[in-house]
């Protein structure tokens, strides 16, 4: 993967350099691939796909990058340690340039609620971007777990980006059968057993809830504009985030 400078107004786009014609896939709510949103966010445009974009896009969005070309020589960004901390550190190391034309930003002006199945997202006006996530799981290790953070480049890099992806030990056979987690190990995900966490240590006591904030942020990035508001997410996942993103983009006139 290579992250390249892009001109003002370009937005965030992926380019599959391994495919004939090097197709470009814009990162917007219009390119969500609805058939592949169960465990990860996949984007598709004119027969080209890019999957598991959410951790990279969360870092790009939280750090305030509006224009970027992401070259990939395969179907997904490197999964790394299942978090966004390495990418966030690399973007900060590379540095960012201010561009001349101002980007379009948006704000939640009145309370909004959105439900899909048993998941719900509410958004209320706020001077900052804040995300609160609640698990509504019966699992003894997740029950009552929640996290709430104002997203700034600083809080993102130190508190959200390091939170790793997680899965349940009971799901591993099915994930392998579906061709997922082929490069997976305890180094790239938190594995939650029936009563204990299989990894030796969590990075934060509420690491899974923080990772859900990371995932939500990555899907929110597909609005294509910075947004202010407090988002309260209960039982969210990529499918509900995708539907919410499309609804919110219309609501905000983006
Ligand atoms: Zn994730």
C-alpha cells in the first residue's frame, strides 16, 4: 500500500494497481458493497473492490486528511496488528499539507435517530465529534461495556487507534471457512473466549468498545466531509453503519 498526495477536491480514493487499467474506487457512502458488510467494510466501483478499509479510513478521517490516493496492489490494506495505530503513526510521520480551497464540513443540527434490526444510532448536536458506543451483548466479558470519546487527532492516536479488532473463539472455524482471517493470529486480534480473553493482555480494559468506535469512525469517513456531532451507537456493525451513513449524507446535504 502507498498513500499519495492528492489535489484539493479529490477526496479519498483507492486505486487497485494490480488490476488491468488500475481502477479507482472512491471512498464514499455510494460505493459500499452491501453484500459484504457483515464483518468488514468493502467498497466496490465498476467491478473493482477493496475490502477491510475501515481501520485505514478511521485514521485518515480522525487525523483530518481530506484528499488522498491510496494505491493497493491487492484487495485489502495490510491488516497489521488489527488496529489503526501503525497507520496513524505513519501518516503523522509523513506529515500533512494545508491546501488552498476549504473543505466542506457538516454538523448535526437536531437530534436524529436511526435503527436497523436490533441496532440503533442516535446523533445529537455537539461542538465536537464525539462517539459513544454501547455493547448490548449477553457475553459476560462485554456486558455493560461502553466507551465514549471526543475524537481529535490526539485522542484518536493515543486512545482509539491502538484498540485491536476482536472475535469470539466460537466464530473462528466459520471465519476460516469463509476465507477470512487467513493471516490471523493472536498478534492481530483480541480473541474472546467464553469466560476469558485468550490474549495475555488487553491494551485497554474496554478495548473491544474502543475498537467499535474505531470501526464506526472508519465508516463515518465515507461521508467525505468532517462532521461535528455526538453519535451514540448501540450494537452497531458495518451493515448498520453503511445504511446510517447513506441516510446521514442526505440528511446533511452532502
Ligand atoms: Zn475493525
